């Protein structure tokens, strides 16, 4: 069965800390891995990764994919309270090429 | 540019009833996909419509169905509601097929079944 596992499930840090969120997957016919941020309702797109070892970066956020070890990490440096959200990892693949989501990591950044 | 619009925002139904949810994609987007989000299962893929045709379907019973109109707007229908159908239903649109391009999500419809 295809699965995407995120860790930790929740995390509490203080402003200014650096955090690393993990996403491991066992998905057949892997096509891509995506990260989304969900603050209240609508998840918003962060990164799409298709190739191993190439870091994607946007401001204080960065992500990298390891297709050999089947995982990705999302790094957030100098965290701010506005980074508090659930971070979702999704993998496109499986027998039907669907999006398979992990259960998310809930990040709380305290002032 | 207007985002993805879902209506209604909240819905309360009783077991056995049916419900229809609506989704208007971002202008120019041809793909609309639907997801169910619950605390226990997380986000789960329901189905995707592209150019009025269902292209992909998740592992949900036949009580869950959908359609897409020529203007790309989509509706999702759930018949014979069960308590376990209580969830946040999210719709997402994308320019190309959902497996090829990032998704833009709506704010969802919160369905409560009593």
C-alpha cells in the first residue's frame, strides 16, 4: 500500500529557531513530491520536487528530495509566529497517479 | 485574480440525506480535484475532473460522485450520508492535470452529519 509518513506530528519552537520537517514515502511510480502550508482552511503551495539533490528555496524556506532514500525535508530558518501552520507533504504516484498526502506536521512558533 | 471558491462554507445534514457541494476554479484552470480532510485520515483524494471528464478516482464508495461543467465549475454529490462523512471537503484547481502542476485550494466546505 502506498503511504506518506510525516514526522514529527507536532512541534513547538520559539521565534528565531530553525526547524526541519520530515516526509518519507513508499509510493509506486513516483512522479513528484509537493509541500503545502495549511494555516486555517486552504492549503497553499510551497514547493514541487522531482529531482534528487536539487534544493528548492523560497525566502526562509527550503526543501530537498532524496529519491534513493525516499524522503524529503522542509527547512524553515529564523522562524516567525506567522510560520505556525500544518505543513503537508504529498506524493504524486501510485497505480493511478494520484496525490497521496501525509497527515501533516503541526508547527507552533511561540513569540 | 479570484481564487478557488467553494460553496456553501458550512453544511449540517442528517444521516440518509444527500448533499451537493460546489466549486468554482480559478479562471483558466481546467482541472478540478476534490479531497476529504478528517483529523484521523488527513487529506484523501476523492476524484479529479479535467475538461468535463473524470480522470482519476480515489478509494471512496460510489455514494461519492461528481461532475464538471463546460465552464470548469464542478459539483460533488454525496448520497445516503453517514456520520463518518463529516469532514472538511476541499476543492483544488490547476492549469494542467493535478498530477502535473501545483494545486490551488479553496477554503473548503465543512460538512457535519448528525
